[in-house]
C-alpha cells in the first residue's frame, strides 16, 4: 500500500487537539471557506512542527510557505517575495492597479503604490492561486517579517472570506514583533506530563546512539549512564529534566544530548532561562566543530538567507568551503533544501552561532557577505552588511544606505526606509547630512505608522538644527505622531508653538500647521479652536497661495447671526484655481462645511475623495471620508446608505489598525440603532464609541455616542434621561461639535416633554443664531419647530410654517418628526380629524425608514385621534434583509460592474463578492444578475 506524506511524518506527541483544530480549517478550505490562525508560543514549543504537520496533511491543497528572517527584517517585501514566488504566474490575472502595485513591491516593476493596495493584490493573488483548488499559506517566524510584508499579509488575512485560503502564522514570543489584533490565535503551551515523558525517553535513546563508542557503551556523569539500549537517567535526573523543560519539546529533545556531552554548569536548573539554556546546549556542540566549519556557520548565521552561492562565496574568502558543511550536518545542526538553500535546523542554533561568535568574526562575516553580494539587485542587502561592518562614520556606506532608503520608500516600504535613513545618519561624517537623513527617517517612520520612533527621531533632530523652518517641520512630525497616539493636547501645543515660531518669516507654512491644529483642537474644545482661528486671522498671508481661501473659510466656523455664509463649493473652486492642496486639508474643509450646515457640498466632496481613494487602493484613508459621507447621509435621511458606508468604514478601520476610527464609527452606528429603536445594539456601539478618552481631551466617538443615547431615551419616552444626556453636549468640550448643534431640537423636545422648557432656552438661542448664520431653509424649519414646542400659543402657525419649509423628499425624517409633533398638538387640542393627516404622513415616513419608536408613537397618536388601527409595517425597501455589505455589492452589480471590479472597489476578493451575491439573490427574489437592474431603483 502506498503511504501518504503525512503517514511518513514522526508523530507529534501531545498535539492531537491542535492537529484537529488545524485540520478543521484545512477541511473548510476544501469547501471554499477561508480562515486565518496565528500560532504563538515560546522558542522550541513546537510551532514549526505543527505547521509542517499541517502542510503535510493538506492533501489536494496548493501550499505556499515562507519564513521571516531576522537578517531581512529591514528589506521591504523580502518576506512576501519569498512566500509568493510560486504563485507569481497568476499575476497577469490581477486588475492592473493591483498588478502594478504588487510588481513594484516585489521589485518586478517600477513605481510605488499605496501599502494597502499591495495587501489587496496579495488577497487577489491568493484567490487566483486557489482557483479550482484551495490554498494553505504557512508563514513561520512571522515575528521577523519585514513590516511591509507583514502589513500586506495582515490586510489580506483580515479580508479573507470565501476564497478557500487558509493562512497560518507561526510567531515566537519575546522576539521581534507581530501584532495581529483581532485575528484568532492558538497559543501552544508545554506538553502534558505523559507526552513529555514519552518524548524524553525517545530522545534519551537517540542521545545514547549518538554518544556511545564503538563498543556500544559510554560512561555518563551526574547519575547518568549510557548503554547500548539507551541513555539511562536516574530518577532524580529524569525528574529534573522534565521539570526544567516544562513540556517544551525542543528542550526535551536537546537537553539530554547536551547533558550527555558535557556537564555544563550553565545547564543546571535555574542557572539561565530555558531559551538561553538551549542556546548554551547548541553552542556546546558548535564549539567542538572544526574551526573552518564554525567560520562557515558564522557566515550562514550572519546572512540567514541560506543562498548557497552567496554563503559559500563569502565563506571562501574566509578560508572555508563546501566540504566544511559536513561536520555541521553530521551534528544535525543544518538542513539542506534540495540545493536551493541551507538553513539551520532551528532558529536558536543560528542565534547561538551568531551571538557567541567573537565580534571580529561577525564583522569579518558581514564584510565577506558584502563583497559576495555584487549583483545590482543585491545592493540593498550589500548596503546593510557594509553598515553592520562599519566601526565609525563612513560616507560611502551612508550614501549606499540612503539609496536603499529611497528605493524602499518608492516601493511603499516606509519602515525599511526609516531604518535605512536612520542608520545612514549615524554613519554620516558631515553634520548637515546627518540632520537631513534623520529628518527623512522621522518622516518615513511617521508614514509607516511607527509613531514612537517618528516622535523620538524628530525630537532628537530638532535639538541639532539651527533652521527655524526645519525645526518647525520636525515639530509637525512630532505633533502628528502624538495626535495619532491620542495625545491631543500635546499635539495641539506643538503645532501652535511651531506655527508661532515661523509666522513672521513664513506665514504660508505657519498657516498649514494651524490648519492642522483645527483638527487637533476639535478634540479639545471651543477655546482651543478659537485660539487657532485667531492666530490664523493674524497671519499676513498673500492672496495668491491656495491656503488663503482655506483660512477664510475656516474663519467663519463660529459665526452666529445674520450674514452671508461662505460657500464650500466656491471656496474649492478658488483653491483649485491657485494650486493643489492636501487631502488632509480637504477633509478638514469637509468637516467644517458640515458644521456650517452645508451638507450637500460636504457629501459631494467626501464622495469625490472616496472615489479617488478607491481608485488608488488607499483603504486606510477611506474610513475618514466615509465617516463624513455617513454623517451627511444621516442628516438627509438616507439611513440605509449611512449604515452601508459606516459598516464598510468601520471594517476597513479595523483591518488597517485604526482603532480611533473603529470607535468613532461605532458611535455613528449607535445613532442609527437609536433611530431604529434597537436598544441593546445602540448601547453596545455607544459604549465602544465612548472608549479612548485621554487626559485633557474627549474620546473621538463621544459626541455621537452621547447624542445617540439621548435620542434612544427620547424615542423610548424617557425624557428626563434624554435631557440629561443631551445637555452634556451643550458644554465644553462638546459644545462646538456638529452633534452638539444638530441635537438641540432633540434637547428642546425632551425639555418640553419633561415640563422644563427653561432648560432649553440657552441651547435654543444658540441654534437660532447658528441657523441664521448658515442660511439653510431646513435649519430655519428646525428653529420653527422648536419655537412651536416652546410657544404653545403660537404653535399652530409655527408648525405650519415649518412644514411648508421642510423638504419632505430631501430630509424626510425631520419633516416626519415635525408632522408628528404637529399631529400630537392637534390631537391634544381635540382637533382629531385634522390631526390624522400629519400623523398619517409621519407614519408613512417612519415605517418606510424603519424608525420603529417614532412609528409606534405615530400609530398610538392616530389611534387616539380616532383612526382605524394601523398594522405595524416593516421597512418598505426591497433591500430589507440584506447585510450592508450585501447591499453594497448588489448595488454595484446592478450598475453592471463585474465581480472583479466590485472586489477592487470594496477591497475584497472576487470570490467573496460572488459568495455575497449568491446569498443576496434569494432575499431579493431574483435568480440572476440581469434581474438586478430592474430593482436597482429600490435598493435604497
């Protein structure tokens, strides 16, 4: 009978549960389901063995394997290149932007792209490679992956759905870094006592075979004796070994052999941590090898790539050759992979070789490898080896590292670029080169998301420069690093002070910093924003720069009372006539436009930015613009669109590691839950939105969370708790927020229902002044509705005026709520027949939009007004029952986009798109793609 690869493997002692868990994932891949799992544990705990076992048992699946290499942790996309090489024949099937991005990342083509577009390209490539089969991707020692590879793989992992791809990461505790928040993990712990004892006894027998002499016998030490039938351990020594190993398979395999070879004090119990004792055990064997073999091993450990040609060429210059590998292979320290590479049997062997080699030998190995890496495509590795061999400033090596940094940045490897710039700065022999390179390192670190490093580099460099302009730019890097870490007060003060230092000499640069301070100040309060606006107003800006109309528009943020508002549309036209402006500034304009009631232009700007970011594959930038689009959708009653945009933005924020936006978008979902009357979901989303506050600033999601909880209480008839919650928004640090202004009509209604209209007086006055300054008819209608609530004697006239101004189609919710309040007023005035008309109109909107609390209230009022009992109705949209992602996919399919086009827009795989369409068809009552066009207009 023919045996399978899995049957030829040695058994994994004590890992039956873990094998079963991985087997379930692999079986799922065969059925088209995708999965990801991070296998974590200490060195030697059996991660590699478990991953190899999974690969051997994945019959019928294509297998991609890669390993993170510590020596290549600063080479962008090195890990990805090693992993994906067997699948690159599928590259032509990818959409052109993804194909170009991945080609550039892997050094196969020119140019650089958005990092997340590379991640999407990885997802698409794995999907194509799985076509007609399934794929198992195994990445061992993921803690040593270069940052660019890690980010691309994690983005792909978080977007896996229905591709038939299983992605397994092996991660060693205590070394390197592999943060995979939100991904499922399997933590390997020590073997059970029974399995550990079995493994120890097996290894002891093998140790005896390796250590016995020609007569089959050898004497042991410390209570050990070796005989032809194995290594006989006294009960005391055996017990000590089991206790010391703590179930670690590598320790159980290696320590008996090491103890048989020598009685090293370092191996004694408690002398060193287990990992260090294992290094000592390995080094004991290494130290007895011939000198030339140790030299070759040092070169191999220094390079770590295991490419035989390079390793042997470098070793030859140090007096070692291919024949010197034999003793290391006989000692079971190395593994050859069909002539392609030579690697150490375990990473701890490499660590033992490199860390215990004398400094002079390590430096010589780096120099030899640099000489051996003479091909143009090896220039980055050569530069790093030259840098490792340098003992002081070296202008030539510094120049080579700077070129490496430039190439890394062009490919999107910002972490690698930061490291190369920083090392080049340390090797620079001229102060001006050192500060220039340190500044570039700080900027690259900021771009990579390494905020601590960016701040430290910028702070250190700022102390060394004499230029006020350069110092201000470095302060800006520090400020952004602080801001993205949630330290809003520190970031704000850095921007303010840096702008002040250059305001006279360079007002345009100062203006750019103060515009960014609008963003930081937004999370602090109205006084901080007012200070920024005053400083902007004091700048002596020329009329020509593009930032000048930006400053004029921002300066109207706190306008109250009569006046002609500045138009966002006109401001954008003026900006474009003068030059380009950053997307960050456009986003600030978008937020301020919403604060000034210009919902339509703000929505159009957000959508145009979203289109641009989708085309560029900038998944990380979409959460912000989709947040603004969702706000405008809510204000105009497009609740389905709002939920769709918010869910997509939240998921993208989660998958790109932007926890601030996850919380902020969750609070927007809480608002949609409140409108629907879903109390449990509303509270859960709001609770998440309230997380993340820091000393001196609010949680980014707090304003929407408080408004949502207040609205939830108001809809449930809990006027007192609603009023208390909404009153928070009228005070600093919330008072300047969009939610604070837009929630005032809810506050007025809660105060009147509670019988405390005086508590609404000051907020209402603010709303009235704001509405007068923004000049929007819908804002005037809200003021009239609030006046009707506060002035019962003139309520009828005020309600009818409000309803005449309301745009029922453009802002249906506000129209319906005014109609409900008017109907209630008429019913209380015993004008029941008249009340039924506005109440019926209100109920139609509430039922259509699935605003259940308000619909129940309207239904109750209609019943009290003598209307026949009306049955509760669900939402009237054809889209009922679709998830937000299904709805988004169905809409794009109805527009005629292919699955691949939809996948590119939504940062999914085309298989996932097909899977969602398959689920959506029965919910819509259709059987084919062609039928979607007929119901496209109803998918809202």
